[in-house]
C-alpha cells in the first residue's frame, strides 16, 4: 500500500469538512459540530500518524487484534474507538486500548466490559449499536425494543458511561432506505435524550464514506470515515 502524505489526507479532510458543512446547511443545522472519526482499519500506523498531523483527533478500528498491534506501542496520542463487533474473549485487550466501544449490542458484553474496566480502574464510554438495516450479517441490537430492554441494566454498570447510539446504514444505493434507517436511530436518540437516559449532547454515530451526507442531514453528530480520508482499502 502506498504511503500517503499528511498533505493528501489534509486535502481530503478539507473536502469532507466542506461536504459536512453543506449537509448541515441543507438541514438547517449550520454552525453545529459533526465530529469525524478516522477509520484506519487496514491502514498502517504511519498513515494514522500522518492523519493525526493532518488534524484528525478521533480514530476508529473494527478489529481489536489489529488495533492492538497498531496502536499499543508506541502509545497513540488520540482518542480511539472500537467500531466493530466485540467478542467476549477480546474484552480485556479492548478495555486496555479503547476509550469508547461504539458497538455494544448485548448486555453480557457490557457486563464483561464493566467487570474488566473496573479491574483496570478505568471508565469506558460505550454506544449502543442498533441494526437499522435488517441485514442479518450486521451486528447491533435487532430491534429498538431489544435495545431498550437492556438499558436499565446497562446504566447500572458503574465502570461504563453510556454516551450515545451507533448504526451502520444499509448497503444499498437506495437513498430512501438509507435515510429511513438513519431516521429510526435519530428518533430513538431523541426519545432517550428527552427521557434523560442519554445526556443532552450525546453521540449519534452514523454515516460512512458512502452515506455520511445523508447521515448528517438526518442528525448525525459523529461520522465514521475511512475511504473518504485515506482512499480505497487494499484488502
Ligand atoms: C469500515 C467502517 C467504516 C468506514 O468505512 P468507509 O466506507 O471506508 O468510510 C465505518 N464504520 C464501520 C463500522 C466500519 O467497519
């Protein structure tokens, strides 16, 4: 894979930021902030370091093992989120490495993460992931009801901080179905903020390189971008 200069990344970042600003303006949210999470999966540590120099502050990986190899040493001076499925046998490594796990979709995983985090004397942020696409291959709670059923027990876990919600849009060109998936998550988000289960500026993580403008139009305040910042992935 060719190494990229931080200038290329900075150029792409500028373009992405413009597109986000335009999407914000289209939806009457001008001036609001959308955080960009740089998805460095399959890219090297060197690329991540260049992204950091280009001004990116928030990073995401979808595999614990890969992230551990890339970021545990030398220590990476930025916030790191897990955006892929968390298996129980990877909880310990994940708790050591990530500030936030965006992909919680089971009470048992949250409980195990809580136990490990407490042992490390650490607080870990979590998002609950909803499967809004109905695609069986995607992780996430299968329904709003299933997610809500776990809320009370999750809020009891003292080493975890529930910070918001996450989803992956359906893999399709049909903008209507992508939009409706994002709308479902936004609706749940608004309800949980209103009920003070989520804090006022909770995270709404939705949108990837192919659909982040739709996500921003539907209320996302964090988008997860790989390809748009780093180009096509090699593998
Ligand atoms: C890979 C990945 C992304 C980024 O995908 P791009 O299309 O390259 O922007 C975002 N979110 C999750 C959960 C991912 O696994």
